[in-house]
C-alpha cells in the first residue's frame, strides 16, 4: 500500500462562464436620480403633524378634565 498524499488527488473545478452575472449587485432595483417630489413630502409632513396634533389635543383635554374633577372634588 502506497500513499500518494494530496498530490495524487487532482480535481479540476470548473468556474462558471457567466462571471458578469456574479459581478452585479444582489439588489436589482433601479437607482433613482435623487429627485424628490415636493408634494409627497408635504403630504407626509401634514400626516405626521395631524397625528401629533391629535395626541397633543388628547393630552390637553385629559389634563383639563383632571383639573376640573380635582377642583370639583375639593370644593365639596
């Protein structure tokens, strides 16, 4: 029994011929030109401000109700 070691085992591994496909990025979405529509930004800002206004209105009304109920309780 003779042992040839690693030199006796030669495996030819073939690489694919479509190297250009592997060089492309994984994300194939189109890159936009960097321009932004002002109307989209305005609508997002208005929606965010609307949510913030409702939250502030709820907190303000809760505080007024709480102060009113404490005032009525202490006056009795």
